[in-house]
């Protein structure tokens, strides 16, 4: 699922602004294609989660699937109406973080941010795990290698995102349409048939070891709520719609709600009628697929489409997390570095971090979708609740016409999602929700600590106050570390002479013969600069130079000291490991241990 | 096993030189402790490899273990005598790489280097895998988690080596003595008992699906040769002995040969007498241990000592590979960076690279020792052969008294090891030796390519020729990228004024309000330097500055252009990710895309 942020910017590197390039903006239908995959793909694991919870009370209990699904659909309707109002109030694409920051204050926004991060990671993990289940339903040979399938999928996503991807709504249109047609086809064809066309998977026995009491129903309900993840994506991406922006977005939200509701209820009716219990080796959705289409090509095609759509759903997190991180960085809650999300190396950190966290999670649960579900929906529901609460606060402050009715709608939404969240947390605590309960506060603490650090640094740097006039140093001395007399040395000494009032070259040598040869060559060259040679019998290079620089800086007479390190820059990137590395190492150590200016001078090779 | 280089320098960061700190040098016995672990620990997998090869012809074929072991011991004797001569000729600790470079020419030394690298990696992998086998023999609960045990051991070694370790012969003395006592105890006690004291492991049936022909005997022989790995370590570490250096080293080599020979033959006699066949869950050595000591505390203690000694054997590679890499770097066959092995960050690259390669190998064979053995001994035998051949060439060139006899000894050694190597390669090709056959030439090619690159760069830089006089630029311009008016700006402008004839500050802003505020603050501060503000609506920082610098450099009138990037240096390392990263990113991009001098100016926080 997608939410919390304008994570579906279609050109993530250069965010579109309202009014800019209208023809690149989305119509309602395009919006549905671009922004609904996450939510719709939840039908691959949501209904199954209900069935799996209920079957603990024996196969007879499965008839409760329909009423539970109806309750979830009711919650869905409330969310869709609530988000319709979010769209109207935050046409800039609020998102839980932005809304709670604006309306609820710092603590709530930290909570929103932390649950969003948890959620981006889980979206990747759950979508991949469910995708592997779908693929293994079609190709049973993969049944024992689901973790491997997930990790291969993750590697694929990571690779694509590291190279940089420009998503386009039009590319997503085809898989979305195919997916909707396939799922609705299952519902319609399945209901038309008097009994399932085919049965797949191996039968399993389910002795009833619990009774169908309230607790079990609540468990099934909270598992099924994973089907709701993703419905907030549209509200977060209002700026990507074509004008009339918020009307189109609201229409798309309604379409998404209707489609998802029809799918969920339709599948639940089929599950009830055909008494679908979990079977070995296949998903519940795959059983329903076989029941409607038989086991011919349509069965394979549907499972492949479901896999593809889940992979695309996982991909949305890779677009979303960097946006969230950049917002947090601008609020001084993550390293400022991440504010530069448009810069490729920074963007890559985010991609790799997300991939690693998802990989760890997948390995920890051995790619078992059902062990991830308890962790999944909690973050989402925190986001839902904070968005609605923010709107209630908004209405109470602004008091526009009809604000009471509006506040009632959002308040009901908040109440329902809080209730669902509490049910989720209590019934799923031991099954994995405790991980989220630990991770979220830790992350909030981290964000708060970072923010405090930046505040203190700002004070120390005197940000916002006019400093004294710059110190005018009397003169400057530039030290040039060299290995040989060569064109590189010539280039470096030239640059140093332009920057320094005085220049001195320094070389480190382990071998007396080489020292003598270097001394002679220097005298023959005679560049008008002194050469100091440091003896280093242990062949260490960095430490002797650092010691030398510290000595010079100590008796520097208040001069500005700079070390100018010439580096050979090969033309081809593949040669980079062969050059410069010693210079970089020296620069790093000098920067951490001395207060001198460290300069790098590139010398470009033709090679 | 250890060989090829003085890899057992006892203080790897500061190599001892002959004559330096005599009391830190080794006596013969200390040398045995420090340098024999690798070779002696081979008894944990060598005899087992023979048994496993022979059992393909049924348990009756196991009686061939003794004659095959005798043949291997004969080869051992030849190697020990040969290496006695290597010690005398190369008291600086020749090693296969150094000897073949000095005596045989570039191609042979590349071959030696590549097989050494392969071998360091395999030493780690085989020792860890055999260690996991030994541990699982004592604690069967680990039998299904051998890969995990190996990876934990590897992580341990990597961690210790990343922190830096000063090995001491005295620390190694205790495990070595315990190991020798334990193994000799097995032989003596085992032979004294009329029949095994206890039998461990689960029986397995071995239908004879091959006949005991020449091919099978050669296979068993070549598998058993893995027991010889490590006997060259002493010859490589002569400089670490106390004077009379080479006498002591030769004595140690003889002791090692005698001990290893006695152990191998003793264990083979026991295997033959007790008809020891492979059993499930335990190693052959563990079976012999139980046969001699029963299954009481001595059984556990012995297996734990064997595990520990194998772990220490794996550790030797972590000391050895960086030494080899630094020699290769000095010969321009690896990035020059690795020549700085004494510098901690560089040393760490080697440790991490070795750990990764060993981990991949262990994962690839699922920590199965017997799948690693075919890859293992080939590299070793290439090293053996090249060392002996080098000595033959040495004798033929120098022609000292008795050179013909000496050349005959080394020639016989070379012939035998070549023969063993060819047998290894042909009988084990499909079982894994092909990996080495592919890896070694690829690595040789890589080394040669790197060397060619450095030669060409040297030409381009005019190394060895006196360059023209340095260009004297007319003047210099220093550009200072800034974000705010603060103490940091004051510090940076001050340094820039000392270095440049002209200074200009530049800021990137996305927000018109902030631009105005910055402009005002600058005017109030009035540091006597122009401020250029670049508009960047897309919040990109790096690209606008690079464009600006390129523009300035283009109309620079031949002035030397420098960019001075101030960076906030936090006092605590843990805050580093919070600072500087944007400056570093900017510096990296400027260095790769422009020809200006890039300067970093640290500003130290008290925080």
C-alpha cells in the first residue's frame, strides 16, 4: 500500500508542481492505474488472512468469512469518505506526516513518520512474499524456494531503482486493467458456475482447536484489515492529478473503494459458497482462480498477473521512502544528506537501506506471508488514525460551513481506525506486532535525538546571528605531498604556487637509494620549491605526512596551512580503484586529525 | 596452510627486520608453535579424505589407506628436505611469489600469486568447514547447522582482524601443544588397546560401485595430499627466527615434518586395524578419538581442541593475504592502495574481501569439507612446484659447491609435486578443480592488466623524466559554497581570503523568502566578499554549484580556480553521518566533473 506522502510522484527526481506541465498530469482513470495497485493487490493476501485465522476453529467456522469481510468493507467505506475530505483539505497531497505535523504537533508527526518507515519496509516484504506464494501456486516447483524467489524479486527491484526509474501511469495501466479484469472475472464466473471448475493444491485437515468466539472473530477481522492497506495513496498524490485536481482525485478514490469493496465481498461470497479452506501449495486466491477458470492457461495467466501486480506494489515503496526521508531531513529529523534526494548517490542510499531491511525481514520470517501480516497493518492504521484526527482538529479550528458534519465523518473514521488498530495490536501482539511496538518508539527517539543535535549545532554555529568579521590570516603555506618528479608534480606545484604565499613539497621514502635519486631529480628539475623527504622505514605513508603537517601547523606563525594532494583521474571509471586511493586516504586522515585545509587537485589522464 | 610469503610476521603492522629486536624473535620450539598449526591441523581432514575416496570401492578397499599414506609421507619427506634448501637460499623468507619472481620470471610469479590468493581463501574455507565437522562430532545438535557454525566462526575471525590483532607465538604455544599431545595420544593409546574403546556416529552402508583400480588409488592419493598443505610456512618466515636464523628454521621444519609424518602414519595404521569407515555425524578423526579415549570428557576436549586449532589455522590467512597484496601492489600488479597495508583502512579492505570470498565459497558448497578438498590442494602444489623449480634454476645459475646434488634434491621435489599436481588436477577436475583452473588464469590476467595500466600511466605522467618548469598562474580565485551566515561562514571566508587573490561566496536557494533573508544577512555582515545566490527551484544542490563553477572556470582568465568547502566536524564519530555528507558529495562530484582544486576546511564542533 501507499500512503503518508506524495509517494507516487510520477517523475520522482523532479517533483511536479501544481500548474506545471498539465499534460503530464493524470486523469481519473490514469490515477486509478497509477495509484491503486497497492490497495487492489491486497486482495491477494487479505481474504486468505481471514480464512487462515478462522480455520483454527475448524472448517465450519469459515462461514464467518462473509460477515467479517462485510465489516471490513464497512470500514473501507468510512475510510473512502474520510479520505474524500482529506483530498479537499490537503490538495497539496497531505499524507499522514504532513497532516499530523500541521495539525497535531511534533510528537504525532514523529509517530506518523516512524510508522510510515515501518510500513514502507513491510509493503516491500509482504508484497514480495505474497507474490512468491502466487507464483508457487502456478509453478509448484518453486514451493520450497519461496525465500529465494522473494530475494530474486527484491534484487530485481533494487537493481531497477538503483539505475533510476521513471514510472509512468501508462505503463501501469495494462497490468492494472488485467488484474481488475482477472479478479472480477473470478467473482463473476465463479458465481455463475454451480460448483468449482477445478480444485488445486493438497487437502489439509483442520481439527478445531478453538471455538468460534469473539476473540477469534476479532483476530480474523484484524488479519483481514491488511486488505485495506493502500487506500490512502490517492489522497497523498492529489498534485499529480489534472485539474479540476481534487474532484478527479475524489472520483478516483471512490472508484478504488468501489472496486476493492466489490472484489473483497465477491471473493468472500465464493469462499463461503465453495467452503474454501487453506490447501497445501496454493493460495486461497489461486483456489478461487481454479474454481472459476479451471486449470488451463487462464489459471497460469492469472497467477502471473497477480505476481506482477504484487511486484509493482512492492516497487511503490522505493519511490515513497526517499520522499519521506527528504521531508524528515528538511525538518532536521534525519541527516541533512537525505534532503538531497534528487542527487543520485543519496537516492541510492535510501534504495539500498530499504532493500536491506526488507531482505532481513523476509529472511527472518522465511518469506512466510502469514507471519508478516500481524506486523503489517498496524503502521497503516496509525497513519489512518492520525490523518483523520488531523482533519477533526482542522475542522474545529477553521469552523467552515457544515464543519460539525465534516468533523463527525472524520471523527467516526478516526474512531473506527483506532478501534481496528487496538484490536490488531491486542490480538496480534505475540504473533509479531510486538516488533512494531518496539521499532516505532525507537525510531521516534532517533528522529528526536537527531533534531536535538541539529538544534545544538545551530546554536554553536551561531545560526541566525551575524558573526564577527572574518579572520584575515597574514599569509598562507601550501604543502604538496609528492612521490616522484613527474608531470603530476609539475601540475601540483603550479597550482600550489598560485594559492600559497609559500610552497613546500614533501615526500615519504622507505629506501635510502630512492631517497637519493629523488633528491637528485628534484635538484635537476629545480622548480623553485623546497623538498622535504621524510624517512619511513616501515613503509607507512599516511602517518609520517600527518605528523609532518602537524609539526608545520604548530610552528605556522598564524599562517593558513593547506595540504594540496594531486590525484590522477583516469578517464574510465573502472580504473578508479587503481588511482587516487592513497590520496583519498591521506585526505581523510588529515581532515579528521588536523585543522588544515585539505585540497585535491585532479590531473586528468588520457587513459 | 601457510606459504608463499612471510605471512607469519608476528607483528603484522610493523614487520620485523633481521637484527631488529632479537628478543622478539622465535626459538625453534616457538617457531613450531607459531608456524606449524596450519600444517598439523591438516590431519583433521587429510586422512578422512583418503578414506572417503577409497570407500567407493567398498569397505574392503580401506586397507589401501596405509600404503597411500606412506606415499604421501614420502612426498612429505621430499618437501621437508627441499624446503630445508629453500630456507638456506632465501633467509629473507622467499615464498613462492618472491622465489619465482627472482628466479623464474614474470609469468611464473603471476601464476604463483594467483594460486596463492586462491589458496588463502580456501585455507579459510576448508579450516572452518573441518572445524564445524569436529565441533558437530562432539555436539550432534549442530549437525544440521554446519554452515551457520562456519559463518559464525568467520564473523568472529573477521571481527577480531578488523579490530587488529597482534598474534604472539606464546599465545599459540598452548593450543599447539595440546593438539600435538591429543593427536599423538590417540595414536599411542589407540595402538595399545586391543580394540576401540567406543564407537560413535551412525553406521552407513557402502556398496562397492567401483573396483580398487589405479584411478581410485590416485584419487585417494590426491585427496590425501591436502594433508601436506602448510609445510611451506616455516620457509616463508625465516626472518622471524632468532639467530642462527636459518639453522633454527631448518630444525623447526624437520620437527614439523617428523611430527606430521608420525601423526599421518599413526592414524593410518589405526584406520587400517580398526577398519574405520565413514560414519554418519562424526569425522574419521572423531571416531579414532573415541576409539582411543572413549566418549568421556577426553573425547569432548579433543574435538574442541581440534576445532580451535582449525579456527587458528583459518586465521593465518587473514595475516597472510594483506602481505601478499602489498607485495603485488609494489610490483604494480594490484591497486597501489594495497601497498599501504600498514594503514588500518586499507588493511580492513583485505580482511573484508577475504571474508566475503570465503563466505561465498562456504555457502556454495554448503560448508561441506569434502567438496572443498578438490579445490584446495592444487594452489598449494603450484606453489610447491614453483619454489622447487626456482631453486633448481638458482643452483644452475650460481653453481656453488655440490650444486648438482642440491639441484637434484629440488628437482626431485619439483618433479614429485608436479606429478602430484597433475594427478590432483586430472582426477579431481570435474569434482571442483575446474573452478581453480578458471580462477587462476583470470586472476593472472587481471594482475597483468593492472601492471600494463600502471606502465602506461607512468609513461603519460613522464615518470623518470624531468618535466618542464611549473606553470605560474597569474592569480587565484576561491569559490566558497555556503548555506547561511554563521561562524562557519566566517571561518571559511577567512581561510579563503588567505589562499585566494579573489574570493566569492555562492549559495543555492529554492525559496525566494530565504534568498531575501540571506541577502540581507550578508549585507549586514559585510565580510568584503561578493555573494552569488543561485536559484534552484528543484531543491537540487550539487548540480547548480557544479554548473556555476564550470561557468566561472570557463571565463577564469587563466586564474587558478579553487572551491573551498567548509565542513562541520563533530567531536564524536557517531555524529559524522549527520554532518559533512553534503560537502563530501559536492567535493566528489566537483572532482569528477571539473578541473578545479577542491578544498575541504574542517570546523571542529565542541559537540
